[in-house]
């Protein structure tokens, strides 16, 4: 226990000195000063010397430490609650007090706007021809698999024309490092490398940032078979944080993994109905689970690598008329909600996190650009929803409201 140091003031004795007792009084005064100095040293020593704690004081000190610990714990709990409330307020709109990440608060304008492509297909910079995939990066730049033009088009936000970043800008097909043949899907890794699933070349091409020349990192150019060194009409691709590549090898009825610099793939899942599957989506924060869209059974299946059957399926929609019908591509939002392009029902369905019943969030209507037969979808950083209808050669943006 700390004690305050107090400044000790020792009074000086004032003596009246008589001339005849001058010597005696000097001696007496000297003695007094000696005693004063000694007394001051004793007091100072006592002030600086720690005072031993009595048993009662020890008990009080223990109680004090316990109270301090409880107060600290309570303060931490209050701080955590304050952070939760702050995050809650960040996702609250001006007209509601419900948390934004609730499914009930995710809404989009049902009348979209065309952000890429025109009403006629072609190979011009403003045109598309049977596009098959969408991807939006962290800069809100849109990438499109322009399938019949054998190229990948990049559209910056607000642009009216696209730039060819892979393949021939006039639509010529080929199997060289700079050409593509019906690219069907693409993705990016965390280092900015682009991976293009080159469908009719039976390969995956990897493009460094800014490069238009790709390197084959999976499959064998122009050769298809059931060997693990080859692919056969693959339809979907995914890449994890370690740059491992996951491929839905459709005609071979399997899911395979290609690690960096591998010369053959590893079989993860094999199923006789996988030739009817269309898309894959890696489950976040999991090293061995994946969603697969099953067009044969009209459902989304959750698979674990090595399993012989799916562990969960998503099929039911909160709609008395229709469940999923020919589901194609999928995407997750930042809150863990899963969105499905429900192609033959002309709509987008959302499965809220931890729910197995879907909600219709967008569908084809009588006004605005067509959403008929959607085959892919994507989000920008503001959660605006981009939809790729199968036969329109356009990309439609639905603004979040």
C-alpha cells in the first residue's frame, strides 16, 4: 500500500541571547540544532519506509483486486455490446430499425438497367454474343465470358464499351496461349490472376494482371478424356485462398482439384448425375465443402469432399407454384445468404443464411429489360445485383433499394 510522502517542517527555536550568557547559549543552540537534525532524519526515514500490511489490510487489498477484475470484465462486456450496436446501426436504413443483414431488408429495384451489351448480338466492342458468366472485382469492374466471341470482356463502371482482356477482340477462336475457344466461366485469385475455363479447349488458362497471354494450369489443350490429366466439357471453376483450382468436370461426372504447378488433378467427388450439374461454389471458411447446382434434380446440393452423396439440399421456394427449376449459377453475399439463378422460372432466388426455404428477390416482368432465363449473377460493392439473361446478350443491373 502506497503512502503519501508528507513534507515535514521542523520549527526553528528562537533564543534570546543575553550578552553575559553568550557562550552558554551558543552551546545550547548548537545542541538544539543537533537534536532537530536527528529528529528530522528519523521522521524522513519513517516516511520512506514501507509500512507492513496488517491482516485486515491484506483482506481489503484482495477484495479490491476482485472488484477491479469484475469491473474490468463488465467494461469489456459493455464495449462488446457497443461494438455490436455500432455495426447494427451501420446496416440500418433511414426508414427502418431492423438490421440490414436481415433477409427482410435486402431488396432490389425490379426494373433494371442495361450496363453491358446491346439489343443485337455481335463482336463489336459494345456487343456480346451468348455470354455465359459474370464476375465483378473489388473495383466494381465487370468481367464477362463472351462465349461465342471466344473472348473475355472487361467493362469498367459506367462504360458503354468493353475491352478484351483475353482471347481475340474480333471473335476468332483458337488454342494458342493468346486465344480461347468458348470460354464458359472465370474467376480471380487473391493476387489478381484471372482463371478462364476454356470449354472447347478442355483447359484452364491463367492470366497474370495486365497480360493477354495465358498459361495452361489444368487440362490438356485440345484433348479430352477421363484421365485425371485431362478435362471433358468442364462448366464451372473456383479458386481458394491457396490458389488451388476446383473444376466441375461435367462430362467426366466429377469434381477435381488442381493444386499450383500440378500436372494432374485430384478426384474430390464422383457421381453419375454430375453430367447434369452446372455450377460450383466453395463454402467460405471451409476447406472441404462446396455447393453444386444440380439441374437433373432441380436443387442446390451441399457436398463434402470425398462423400458419396450430398449432406444437404436446397430446393423449396416460398412460392406455392414453383420450386427451383433448372438452377444454374450461384453467389453468396457478405452475410452468408445464397442466391441462385433459377433459370426456367425466370427469377433469382435467395436462401437466407441457415434457411432451407428460398425467397424470390427478382423475376422477369412486363416492364424493363428482360430477366428471362437468368444463367449468372453477381454483386458489386454496394450489393447492386447484376443478372445475365440467357438469350438477351445483355447484362442487367438491379439497384439495391
